[in-house]
C-alpha cells in the first residue's frame, strides 16, 4: 500500500484552510497545520486559525499546540508533524498538510540539513539589519559573509535572507556549506502531491484587508491585549505575528486604532508578497490554482485529489 500525503499551500488569505477542509470532508482527510503562527495557543484570531465549527467538521491537528512563550522552528515542527501523519494513516485517513510557511513544507518534502540551533540574538540582528538597510543593501552585506546565498536569493525573499545571515553569523560557516555537507531525505516514506493556491494579487490583497476588519470585529484587539499582558520577550515568534506589534502600539497609546489596523494590513500584504515569491521559487506544485479559492475551483481540485488517492 502506498502512503500518501497531500499538501495545500500558498500565501495568507488565499483560501488554503477552506480548500483543506473541503478536501478533508470529501476524501476522509485529517487537516494538519503547516503555519508557523497557527501553532501558538494564544493566537487564534490573529493567525486566522480554523474556527471551532470547522474543527468539528473534520479532524484538525497541530493548531494551538504550543504556548506563545515557545519558539517553533522547521525542525521542531517536523518532530510534531511526522507522528500526526503516521496517526492519520493508522486511522485510514489522508494527511492534508496546509499552511503558508514554505520552509516547513520544504523540510517535510526534502528533509533538513543538520544545522545547529542558532541563538536568537543572531536572528534579531539579521531582522533589524534587513529592515534598516533594505533588501538590496542587505544582500551586499550578506555577500561579504556568504557570497553563494547572496547571489542566489532575491532581495525580496526576507525569510531566506535572514536565515542565511543568522547561520553564517552564528556558525562562521555559510548556509550552502551546511546544506551541502550531508544528503537529506524526507522523514516519512510517502508519495507527496502539492497544490499551491496563488490568487491574483489584487484579489488576495482585498481578501487580506477584509479579513483583518473581520478579525477586529471578532476580538483581535482583546487577543492582542491578552498576549501583551503576558509580558513575553518581544523577539519571540508569536510576538511578531502580523497584528500583534501593530495593535500593541495602539494599546500602548502610541498610535490610533485606524493607523494600527492600516499598518497590520500592510504587514499582512507584505507577508503574502514574500510567500508568493517563495512558493514561485522553491516549490514546483503538482497543481497550481491561480484564482481565489471558491466553489468554482473545488471540482478541479477534487478531480486532482481523486486521481492522486485512487492511483495504485
């Protein structure tokens, strides 16, 4: 028997969760989270986690499983996701991995290089430097330490630029050398098929703005206040989730709620732009969907999945 894993990926607000839920209901699937913010317990609204109603309609795993005081990483997520995939198989269900954190998905598909844990101060340094300098100037700075990564990464790929910088700063060894040191392989023996949702930018940005307004109506401000009241390290991943720092500035009286919301929407649009760049450059999907997910795409996606799960 062939073990199969379906991946539904793409940028934030592109319809991944809805597509995964529909697929899970149609094909007896278990939806497994691959979003680096949706793993945090305290980030329900601001991370756009599936609703309680959605979670009753199909099994959902790895949502809200870590406290905001924790640091998730691709390696940590792999440790969590592999047992969930195997459990889904044991229950006769199709594991459906869904999320927008491309590094997690790539790690599942290809395995991870044995890079040591990087102390958080190096990521903080990289993030500040990139913000201060901008992508092109940051690339020149990175080229002094890791010419290979700097030459191969676009200036807009914030996630991988930061990763390359923090690794070489912390270890003294370029990321390309770490990645070339040992062959990597997936941690699960499976046939993978990947669907990437890549809606038109205008439609995606409109969905992002509308969703954030709904988040505010649904209690996002109260969620942000609860998180800030924990007095956690602002460098923690959960504290940098879109909406958390922006609404925090409003809560501290530093700006109006309207400005905070505008800033959060802009940050979410920028995130979506980086995610789209990442998926275009890093993942070759088995099926690309280039419209906002809706009923009109459902049958196309279902036909693809049907062929996948029925293939012997």
